[in-house]
C-alpha cells in the first residue's frame, strides 16, 4: 500500500511538471522592422525578395510597414489600400520613366521603440528610371533612408531614429526592451533572412528527463498492482 501511495504521488508530481512545461512562454519574441509588401490587386502580399532586388513595372504599388512581428505569417500589412490610380493621380506619365506608387506605414505607438512616436502613414508616387528598383523608388520620395551593413532597411524618412531589426520580448509594446539585436534580416526586408522569434520551449534534455520519470512512475504502479493481485 505504501508503494502504491508513493507511485500515485509520483504521478501527481509528474503531471504538475508536464503542465508547467506545456504552458510554455506567454508569447514568443518578435522583431521590430520595416516589412516590404507588393500589391495583389486590392490587397497586399508579403514580398519574397527585398526592395533592392525587386524591379517593379510601371503602375505597380509597393508597401512598407513598420511593426513588431514574429515572422511573415503574423506581420502587419500596410493600413492603406494599394490604389495606384489614386496615389499617382497628380503625377502624369512621362516618356523614359515609370511611376511606382508607394504606401509608407510607420505603424502604431505599440510598435514604436521606447521614446519614439511614429509619424502618420502616407503615400507617394515615385517617377523613376525604367530599370529602377523598389528601393530606388522609395529613396526618390522618402529620404533619409537608413540601412544596416548587411543591406537591411532600418529607417524610412528617419524613422525610427535608432535600432534595426532588433528582437523584442513580450507583446511588442513600445515600452518593451529589446531582447537582442537580430544578426539576420527578417524575411521581406531589404536583405533576406530567417523568420524572427523563437518558440522558447523546454530543452530536449528536460523532455528526456520527464520521459524517464514517467516510465518509472508507470512501472511502479504496475508493480504495486501485481503485488496486490
């Protein structure tokens, strides 16, 4: 009976450990950066290449959104529709050039680095050379731009004033301190890179240990039942 009681207590403790491990972190860390978007008619599609590599055709609409996101799956879209006719209505076509409509959305106060206030979203129509990239179109209407040493887009029209793709913990509010500097560009920014964030789950060693305890507990219960039988 004493052995059965000890086995039952062991399983109860094991269940508590598994519950704690299963809960995991409240929310994975994300990255604060400018994401790059392309028009897909009336909506936005997350770009698969950076703006320095994309050479849009005349009449294209490109979007830039500053936010905190874990990866491309939860990245926030620009909050204005990709409407070329409206954005470029006052920029007539000209031979030997192309027009690219741009939507620049600096995001919300919740996305802003501590101590900074995002400017209002805006649109612009860039008239550039026929072979110009999206990055060159952006530079034509939204200077100053700031890039990192690995060509990641860090700031548009000077916003934000510092930082570049830094990892932030929690839910990404403005008061959150950066957890670390991202060594690789988040996907969709000027240079390609890995998706931001980490699951932060239990290590393999912890899970192996829990599995061993579970097996011992099951064996103890089985032995106790055999003795009673």
